[in-house]
């Protein structure tokens, strides 16, 4: 897919997710977010960049960790996500944050201006994730820290059946390279190629719990290219796609709900300190 079109699809797809992303995904991603923050080794006074910040699920806890003397900048391609994150910050009286709509592959930020750069589950959607990592490297100071979280191997994510089901109803694949960064040591090697050092990879499993089929489907169809495709489906197609997805996750049904397996990869790295 042509990169400009891919970015447009991502932008509009995630705009559709702004209102419902937090209630449907905060709990599901909590363990990965906790690992990401632990690997970041945050300290009061640091300046932190949160790339693909979404509604601020990571941004706001990071703001608390760096305290009033620190500052967090959250950027996202979706203006609706940025607006939602800004609203959450206001509601929680978090003042040491700022948000902007920005392309992760072309960060409109100065060189060497951050102590830490984070990206939680955004890299998989970018047309050129390697360029996004290079951009994060550019804006980090010597000794600065990078931490990225992505989904792991496709075979270990039970919900991944979603993609071929949606693909069957559209003219092109919705996320053809979604799982590439989570394969083997791919993300770690991307960080090495971007001239990071002390690269560490953490791979772990999790369970995505849903109280019923409706909640599982709502989470599956909420964001990105899938959401944009879903918004254009008529009622018959939606019913067909939902039924196929529920059938595909049937092995993980638990009483009335579902406990679907997932895998996360968190990679941390540091910018060399030049003496």
C-alpha cells in the first residue's frame, strides 16, 4: 500500500476509536504498559516523548512518574486521539503534559531534546517503522532511553484471526505487516541498526478477557484500518464478519466470556554517551 494512503487510513481509522479505546483496551494492555514503564526507568524531572500516544493511557502515568518538574509530550497521527488525551489530562488536572498531532516518521521536534522516548503499540501500524525508530533516536539525548512495545508472534495472538476475516470483505489487506516487528528479534535488530546500544528484548504472554461476544467484537473492530473498514460495512457484512470472528475465538470461550491468548514484545535500548 502506498505510504500516504496508509497514513490516511490509519489517521481516520484511529479517529473512529477515540471515544471507546480506553474502556475496551486499558485493562487488556495494562501488563504490557507496566513492563514498558518499568523498562523506561523514569525519574522526576525527565523530559519524555510518547509516540503514538493515543488517548494517553501511557502518557498520563508517565507524567505522574516524572513529577511536576518533568514534562511529557504525547504525539499521535489521529487528531481525535490527541483531543481525547488532552481532555483526559484536563479532567485529571495533569499539567506537565502537552499533546500534538504528528507523524512519527517525521517528528517536528528538535534533536537531542528528550531523556526518554516511548511507543506503546503504535509501531506496527506505521508505513516505515524503521524510520520512526530513527526519528526517536534523533530526538533523544546521549544516554537517552528508548522503550517500544508491540504485539508478538501472530500464532500466539488468538485474536489475529480478525485480519483475514476483514480482508475477505475489502479490496486490499488491512494490516499486512502488522506482526513483523514482533517476529523473533526483529524489533531489537531495528534498534541496533538505528545505532542504539544495550538493547534488551522481553517477550511474554497475556490473556485478553472479555465478558461476552459483544465486548470481544467491539474491541476487535474499534481502531485503525479495521475500524475504517467496519465503518463502511453494511449491516449484513457486519453480521457476517462478527459471526466469523466469534466462531474463530470459540476455542477460548470461558463460560459466557472469552479468555483469548496474546503475546507482547517490549524492547528497551539506550543512546550511546559520547565522550
